[in-house]
C-alpha cells in the first residue's frame, strides 16, 4: 500500500488519506511517499507502519538507536531535531484550534542544545529470556516487551546499570520480577532503585541483591530510599514513589518559563495545585509571601513538607484532591495560581473552584495538548484570557509535549 502523509498527528504518526480513508502512519513524515503495512486500528482510525520510504522528506535522518522501530519508547528519531520541534508546534496549534483557541503567534518552542541522554528516570519491564533476566520496554502499541541493550535518551548511568541489575537477578536466581525503576542524581553519584515483583512482594534477599549490584557498579552509589535533587540553590528529597520531572535540564527551562509568566508575586500568596514534592512551591515561595500547595499523594505531601523545611520556604500543604481541598480556600487569599495536573488534566469541579476563587493570574502547565486546550477554553469561558504560551520540549525523540499558558482574569 502506497501512502502520502500530509500532516502530523499527536502520538508521533503522520496523517494520510487514501480513497477517502484516514490513516495514521507510524515512522513516516509529512510530505513523504511510503510503502506501508496495515496494523489494525487506534481509536477507530486505521493504523499502518511505514516499511519502505519511496520519497523521503528532507527532514528525515538516520535513527540513533538500534532498537528504534521495534521499541515503543521513541517515535520521532527518524526526524531531524529542528523538525521535531516544528511538528510538535503544529500538534499544539491543532489541539488549540479544535478547542476554539488560537495559539499566540509568538509562542516559543524551547528545545535542547543536545536532545540525547536527558532522562534521569526510567522504568524498565523485566523480560525472562533463555539466557536469564533482562530489562526493556514495550513494543509500539503492544503488550510484548523488547529487551534492550542501549537507550540513548536515558542518562548513561541508567543504561550502564541495566545489565548489572539483570546479572544480579540471575546470580541470585530471582523469580517473578515485574519491573525496575531507576533514577539518577543529576548532581551526584547516586542511583535510586526499586525492583518490583509480580503480585505481593515476596521475601527475597534484597540486601544481598543490592550488594551484588554495587559490586558490578563500583562508580555509582546505590540509594534505597531517597535521593537529592538540587537547582537554583535549593535542595529537594525525591523518592521512587513520587513524581519527578524526568528531564532535569529542561525542567529548569520549564520552571524558568512558568515563574517568568507568574511575574512579581512579592507580598502575595500563591496557590500551587497538584504540587507534588513542592519543587515549584518552594521556588515560588522565595519571592511570594507564602504558597498554599495542594496535593493528594501522602508520600508526596510528606516529602513536600520536608522540602519546605530544608529550604526554609513558606509553604503550607492542604492534603486532598484539588477540587475538594480548594473548597476550604477563602476568596481573596491568593493573587495567582500555578497548575501542573497529570495527563488527564483538571476535573471539571477543580476548574469550577478555580473560577470561584478567581485569582488574577493562572499559569497552567500541561503534558497533554488535548486536555490542556480543553481546560483552557473552559477557563476562557469562565472569564479568563490567554495572554501568553510556550512549548517546552521535555521529551526529544518522542511525541510527548509540555506546554505552558498564562491566563489573566478579564
């Protein structure tokens, strides 16, 4: 089957039309002519994989990873990095347009000088092989797992650790492994690890396992419980079971953008919704009169309060879901709010509470263009205007996009 993709789709595929039928074509770029093999449907739309490029795009490059095309972790390694940024801008523009919004024409797309080795956290599935345990990723839109030897978007220390953890598991003849979560300290030698088993965690020789891994990784320091994360003269404690931005270098660009949009908050109180371990809260509290942080994960709240004490920051945590905790916040207490919800975006009840409180400025950070646009138009209909936006490429070589919008009350 010959297809001619014409535009990008969120998810890394390109959209093609053939005799009135719409196709999502993986591993193809807009403007190319490709031979493609049908691969079922996704959300009711036919999907195909490009198997041979007949007329390549001038933006096509050779993928850096030998697993690209099998592994589902990356979708855009075949596109030059500058073109990846343009494709992501088009995806955000289209998401906003579908919601009835216009992306400001001066919206910057903040990319990376070096779009490789940026992930400080990775979660790898355990794969039983005839030679023993290995670790890897799910294949593209598949439940099967591909064992990998290299991953050039992860910190090199994480890549080097994978065979050591696999060898230790084989040496100790561990069974029923599920996955391995690794987080590398960006400013230190620490490697935070968590090995999970299927079902309830059995009694297993954890200390002996850690000692064996440490022998195989003499240049790294294995951390069982927590690690340190530092930026802008601030220090935070991070655990495996709490969220942390996986791209440390771009995290700084994202936070600089968000705080610059927030503006001068000296003498004012600020809301930080979906606050996590308090990285944004503490950064904002350096200037603000105080920050009210709302978070529902008990472990994140515990760390957030610790991080506020470590940095002598004026941060108060309200536990619970945003839509519930905001009910106890009185009108006029906060001049601005920062929102950084999960991929699903805000619950309608949370948006209703934000509109009830009506802070003068909102900075909304999102990792999903469609839910970002959906929530932004709800806030616009509730009396806000989008003043500025920015796109921050937190995940080069993949389709994932981070965007930030500044809204001000009309």
